[in-house]
C-alpha cells in the first residue's frame, strides 16, 4: 500500500492536527512576548514536528514539503494569535483543543504508517510520535517542562487512539468510523485527565 490510497479524510485530519498544534506554538510565543517571525516559527515547528519525524521514519515524503496548504495554515493561525488578546486563549480551552489535535494526529500517524507497510506495534508508536513530538519540540525550545513530563494522562491518550486505529485496520472494520471512534476515544480520555487531573501511578521504588 502507498500514499495514493490515503483518503481525503486523512488529509483533513492532517490539516486539523497541524492547525491545532500550530496554534499552541503560536500562543506560547505570544505569552513569551516574541516577535511575529518567532511566532510563525513556533507555529510551524509545533504543527509539523511530529509528522516530519513520522515521515522520515517510515520512508514517506515529508508531508509539508509537498502540501502547499500546511504552511498557509501555520501562517493563518499565527495571524489569529497575533491579532487576538492572549486572555481569549487562557484556561482549559487550549488544553482541550490540544487534546483534540493530539488524538487526531495519533490516528493519522498510525493510519499513514500502516499504508507504508509498518507492522502493528511500530504503527502505534508512529501514531504517538506524530501526536507528541511537535509539542515536545515546542516546550524544549521555549525552555519549559515538556507536556510529556507531567503526571496527567497525555501520551496514554495518544496511544489509545493509535492502538484503536491499528486494531480496527487489522479487524478490517470500516476505516472512517474507526478513525473517528479512535480519535474520539482518545480525546475523551484526555478530556477526563484534564478535568479530573487523572494520571498514571509514578515510579516509587527506592532500591
């Protein structure tokens, strides 16, 4: 299977994930009182980081080098962040939006990996990479603790969406309902983690 079989839904998921993650990058630059150029850079890095690593690992063309809309989306959300007050984006709204992008991107990453013949477990890992690497790069560059180092469920939500996507593929279930259901399940888990501060138990062994 190759990239020609990817459906328009995957393209839509791709741009949706880029937009949400690009917005988180742009808003972080806004909070740090950076210039518009820096804001666009943060938006692009966050928006395409995970997908770039995924494509390099599975041997696919780097998606944003061949899709003219990706850079336009990143520029558009940067303009949105630049011309709106930062208070509009404070609170839990951005966290929930990030969760939607996380799980959408996780499904996209796994689905694309499967089309390139990647086995099930690595395909799940590619979903997690797609959903998390952009945010990690954003946080590291900004010099703040990465989201994956927080105790609340984050990577777990991406892994759930990616795993359900892969399971659905190997059970030969209809793809569109599987993709929607997988992204929704991960988003519900991430939303519950945000709302109730859910987390996995930390390592406590002293010796």
